[in-house]
């Protein structure tokens, strides 16, 4: 952004937007290009005290973008002179048409999207820095851990998710057994369906399917809850009273999910294998006794452990992203929907990416 005419700085609850230099016909194209880059995710305080000269073109540009910003967020204008206000009133009253923005090219659009992703990653790293600092301080003073809230969120994110996790895992186990049995039956290797179901469920599918379901169920709930608190200014009130939102809102959710998810994965493994057992009985005629005997032979405890090791990492990613997106919500209800969607998409992508990373590491370590 060209700081000669426009600059902005992100604050905790608003965005400081400063107009500078000459806002005239000769500069409006460059100023408009800078205005298009201003994010509209929180209240804007627009300061005009730095403007040295202006004409009707500059005021019309201000009128156009003031209207656009007002459609998204609250806008407060400061530092304007009496003469500027009079010209604004006159031109706004008699304005016939809006300034047509210049068409954004493909490369410019790519650059803007890249910059947005960079800013988003930078803000998330800052969020993680605050989160790890809060964690470290809590571990130094364990009495500050909010056990009551952690138990509550374990119930909400873990116990209440048992039905959907169990149903999903059961169906996934049945699908694997049905699809695998068709191929194995061609080679007379029916009994190896036990190996396929048991190892794939415990090492890969159980943890990943459970994490994806929790990302859609609990991660989105974290974003919506914190986002609603931000809109109603409960978070601002907490900060005003000296309470750190990371202690009261983020840490209990992170700890709760890191405890609940490995247990849910263990539960999903058992139900998924049960689904495979039922499908093997129906499709291949393998009795439950035969299935169980083969299960004892091929399923080592390490497969369960390797699958459950992923749980705390997946849980941390889901809870951290859910809370981070909640803090990003601006002062309108549409923002809750957008950031909730972003929370689920980001969580699922990172769960799959880290699952692939774990698979590579375990393979290289010959586990």
C-alpha cells in the first residue's frame, strides 16, 4: 500500500485507517487501488487529519468507499474540516452515479489472495504464540486450570459425540469389509479381510474419520460460540475486567478436546472393527469366532497406540483453529457463518495433511 495517500493498522477491536497527502483528480486512481486492499472484518476508524489537499474527485472517492465500508462494518470518521464536510454534503446529495472501480486482473487477484493467506497465517502464528504462553503459565501454576470447564467441554465434545462417532465408524468398517471381500474372494484369501479391516481402522481410518467428524461438530461449535461472544462484546468486557480470554475460553476447550479425542478414537476403532466383523459374516460367511481368532493373530497393540498418538495432535489443531476463527468474527452475523465454514475447512485439511505426515514418519521408522 502507498503510505503517501493511505495507510491502515490493525488493532484488537478496530482498524485505524489514515488518509494522507493530496486527494485530487491526479491521485484518485492510486488511492482507489489502495482502498480496495483495506480489509472489512472489524470496525474502521477513518482519520482525515493528514489530508493536505482535496477536490471533488477526492470527496467522491471517499463517498463511494464510505458507503461500501458501511455495508460491511461500522465506520467512524475523524479529523475532517468544516470545508470537507460541506463539500461532502453537497456532492453526496447531488451524486448521480458511483465511481466504477477498475477491473482487477488475474495476476493482481492472485497477488491479493496470496497476501490475504500470508496475513492469515501470520495472525494464526500470533494466536498460537498467545496460546502457548497461556499454556506455559498454566503449567507453572496448575491451580489456575479450570477443571470444571474442561469437564463440561469433555462432555459436550466427547460424550455427546459417541453416537455419531460410533455410527460413522461402524459404517466405515462395513464398507471396507464389503469392498475388500469382493477382491479377496477372487484369490481365495477370504480370511485376510480381518487384516485389512483391523489394521486400516486402527492405524488410519479410525483416527482420521473421528477427527473429521469432531472438526465438523465441535470445531465449528467453538467458532460459533466465541464468535457470538465477540459480537455481543462479552470478550471485550472480559478484557476490560482484566480476565484473559485465553484462560477462560481457549485453554479449557483445547485441553478438553485433547483428552476426549484419543478416547473417541479408541471407541471408533472398536466399533469400526465390529462393523467389519458383521460385514465379513454377511458377505464371506466368516464367523465371529474365526474373525476374533484371526484378529488376535494380526492386530498388535502398537497399531492401536499409533492410531491414538495422533489424537492429541488432531485435537489441538481442531480446537486451536476453531477458537482462532471465533476471535476473527467481526460485528455482523454473516461473519459467523463465513468463519465457521473456514474453521471446518481448515481443520479437515490440516487433519488430513498431518495424518499423511504421521504415515510417512511411521513408515520411515518401520512402525
